[in-house]
């Protein structure tokens, strides 16, 4: 009789072990969860292309955040889920907060299928993220208020020039691409000069809630010009408003125009790592860049094989600022604290 009970006792011991081990078993690779800070109208068609590419064998579950602080919200969600990851692939439309995830050790190294010579700063030093389809940080000018092109501002630093007091606008530099831009400027100028510049800008320029609001204020004639992203600027121009787009800091003694790429990153402990990497490699392609360049967002390709230039690009060549986003990200948290004190709500 004692021997007849032993199998039952063993089962009772093994069952919870099966449950514990089962939590570590990879989930079936028929789904991939994407957190996307790129607007749904731009990202969704690319994700649908992947669905057709794999003949619907992998379901793309995309989650978009529509808040103005969407990038920070998504990154904080990923950080909060680090012990039980939900996201497989993070598609960010700026870069500093992607680097935050890299620094936290949450991203997987990928052999990205990009050109041998990729733009400086647009791929992670450890291969954990890659940039593509960039936006440029440009000046948008109201041509009715400033009819003479020779009188237009030509530099980001003009935001601090008393000549333009109350006439230029900038988004509050705590979120999105304006935050990234601020971090890059601090890296370029050094803390002391950068802090002085930010204080002068705060006192001299009009501070608005976002880049879209800056572009709209210029097109409406509420301010003469402002600093924004190419996608926001080109929308106002396409709508027929009397605005021009200026690529700033193009002289030899100036720093060049900053471009901020989209980034793709696979989570190191992604629930669906195979599907996530497959999607990442599909998106990191000249075809994706071509579609984003020709679309409403007019994003700037990084692949040399993409010959189609987005309508937001000028006829003349552009001098780009070679930004080290990883160094800029290292400086972000103390900078954000100082910026929060300077650009008080």
C-alpha cells in the first residue's frame, strides 16, 4: 500500500515545478508586441506591410501613445515592465530615451542591415539600436511677417538674440525632439555656455507646449519664426500657409543642422525575440525609408540607395551636425533638472 501512494506524492511535487518552469518557456512566435512613439498614421502602414510579408503568420500587436509626452510614457512603461517584459520591439521617433534603455541594459544587440558607412551617431556603439528615417530640426519662418529672406534668422542661437525678442518660438525643452536638441547643444557647448544660452532663450523667445504648436503659431502669424521639426513645418507649408523652412547653422563656422532619427530596438528579454528581430530587420530597410520619405511626414532617408528625396529637403546640400547621442543621453538627467528650473510652467 505505501508504494501505491508514492506516484501521487511525486505528482504533487512536480506540478508546481512545471508551473514555475513554464513561466520561462518562450511564448509562440506568432505575435510581436510593438510600442510605437511614431504616430499611428505613419507607423501602421509599415507594420501592415510586414503582416503581408509574413503572410499573416505573425500578428503585430501595436500600441501607440497619443500624449504629448508619449516617448517618455512608453519608455517609463518599458522600464516598469523590466521584470516581466510585454514589449518586443520599441519604435521611437526620437533617440535620447532609446539610449536610456540601452544604458539600462534592456536592449538586445542586433546585426543591423545598414550601409557600411552609417551617419555618425545614428547606430548604437553596441548594436542595440539603430536610427533611420530622420527629421531635421529647422526654423519655420512666416514670409508675410518677414518678407525679405536676407533678414531671416539663420541659426538656432538666434532664439537668444535680443533682436528677435518675442518674435521667435521654441517648444519647452523637456520632452521629445526639443529635449534631445537641448542635450546635444549642451554636449556641443559645455554646461556653462549651454545653461547661459537656455536662460537667454527662456527670457527672449516664446515658449510653447510642443513643436506642432510652434509651427502653427508661426503659420498663424502669432510669432515671426520658430524652431520645430521638419514634419511639423512641412504640414503648415503643404496647407498653403505663407511659411518657409530654413535649415539652420549652415555656415562653415556654425555647427550644422541637427537631424534626429527614428530608432528601432528589440528588448533583450522580449517575449517573442525571433518575431521581434524579424520585424526589426524588415523595417530597417531602404523600402521603409522610401515610403516614409514620400509620405506626409516627409522623413529624411539615411540609406544611400534611397534616391527619392522628401519634399521637405532643400535643393542645396545640407551640413549636418554630427551628434553623439549616447554622450548626450548620459548628461540628460542633470540637464533636465536644470531645464525644469529655467523653463518653469
